[in-house]
């Protein structure tokens, strides 16, 4: 009887089916294989999507927020006073060293607050791709809305390695206290497990690069007056970093995409991911060359010796960009115009300054004001870093244009611009 039952069962599974004339057991096996394969593909897709959300891009345009400051170890089971804290400045290179000494690694003075991962997940709708507003060298930026209704920018940072906790804490404490109307503010941070996120104020009018080089129509909304307002505000922010803090902060990545704009065209310098501190006893710090191609000063690029003069050179390139509407390097232009600096110098030496300004400006600037700014650009990019003006001096030179009836003697002009002066 058992042999008969086994034979019947075997006969049932070996019967041919209408599906391509295949036997039943083959169809069953094929179905199981297909189900398992589909399940594996779904898992692979979910893992890939999760990885993509944490992926960090190459250092090109950094989007709409900066990349700085602090994080904390978030073991909520420990009392707050005993909670271990780890601070990271996004993007600092492995051999970076602290430029100031501290007897304590306490972070109580840091003006930021902690956010939970759950809070930021809710704020960004689970880090939805629809909320991505930027992707830069150190993370992905999301627009978020907190429970109180305030809009923020949330940066998902790359894990940073090779730095001691104390070194991070010292640098974070110095930069975290920075408060200036022309610098983007850090609002808080989150560190849970391997996740590192920073929360910044949200600036709702994009960045300068988008307004200079994006599709803005036949006439740019950036008038000469607005461009000078942006230049002066940016210079004030950098001057505060260089001259209003101790130790001073060298930004190291001044460029148009890192200048955020509000609805009234007020600029805010962002992206301190490459920032370095310079103590009072040091005139420079030697570090791995970092920055964005086209903005890095030749002296820093060749020696690795970084100081405020490096930011001044980058600001000079930025100022040229504001005036001309051209990128620092543009391979789509004719050979003699690809490099902004070379083209700019050639135009000034040929006394063709009226052809330098952005053609999208409906109203050209006053000739005298233009000449002053052109000469300031040349001062900022002087190959001799010692001859470059300080950012505080640059602020005064830019603000002089706000007083068009001010008389500047030839002697005064040649003091500011020793090579070329205004007649």
C-alpha cells in the first residue's frame, strides 16, 4: 500500500502541465527560484537606496548650507553630565592639528543643541529625496521643518577619522561661538550610532553661483548695487573671521556657491568644512592643500602654507566673478578667455574695462566705481601674498564706493593701488 501511495504521489508531480509542457515538479522548483530571486532583488534595492542617502560626493558645489562644527555621542541611557561627546569638523584632513591649547575638553560653552535622529527624520520626511537641496563634498543637505514650524537645513555628514577628540573639541568650541550676520549659524547637531548630522539656519534664496551662472533670463536681477552689497557683506563676514576672533579662522574655501543669499540679497558665508584656526603666535599653518580649483592662491597651492592671504586671494577671484559674471575657469570659452585671472588682467592692461562687466546687467556701473573695484581685484590676487590687503582694509575700500562724492587724491589712491591709480 505504501509503494502504491508513493507511486501515485510521484506520478502526480511528474505529470505534464499546460505550461510549456513542463512537468509539475519543474514548475514548482522554477516558481520557488523566481520568488527567492525577487526577494533578493528587493533587499538589494533597499540597501542601495539607504547607502545612496548617505553617500558623500566629490568636492564640487556644496549646495545651500555650510559643513562645520559639532556632534555628540548620544547614549540617552546615560545622565547628561556623564554623556560622552565627540566633536567633528567636516572635511578636515587627517594630518590637521589643533592650533590652540586647552586644559579641558569640556563642551559646555558650545552654543548648539542636540537633535535626536527621530526628530530629524520627521523634519525631513525620512530624508526624502524630494527634500534634497544640495550635495557637496561632505554630505547631503536636506530641507527640514521642525515641530515648532521653523525651517532648517540638515546636513548628513561623512564620518571623519584620524582626529583626536580633544583637537576636534578645541576647534569646534572656537568656530561654534561664531555669530555674525554675514555668517551662516549652526543651530544644532545629532550623533547617534554612525550617523552624523548638522542643523543650520535655512537661507531661502539660493547661492551666489546660481544667480551668477544659472538661467536667470536676458537681464540679471543682480544690479551693480546688489553685487556690491553682496561683496561688502561677504568681506565683512571674512573680516570677522580673520580679525574679530581669537584664534582667527581661515575659511579656505571662499567661492560663489558658498555665499548664500536671503530675499533681500544679504550674503551669508557658509561651508566651514575646510576651515583652519590660526593662533596668535603663528603667521601661517602648514596643511594639505584643499579648496576649489580656480579659487586657490598659487602660494598656498605650491607650499601648503595657509594664512588669511589665501582667503584674500579667493575673495579677489570671487569679486572678479561678481563683476564679470564669469566662472574662474570656463573651458567652453575661447582659449584666451578660459582662465578668468589671465583674461581679466589682459582686459585691464588694455584699458578695456568697460567690456569686463557682466553683459546681463541692464545698467552699467559708474566708471569711477568700476575702476576702483577692478584695481581692488588686482590687489587681492597679487602674487606676493604680503602685498595683498587685509580683509578689514578691503571692507573699507568697498564701502568707499557708497560715497560717490568723496574726493580721493592721487596720493591716497596710489597708496591703496601702488601699481595703477585712479585719475
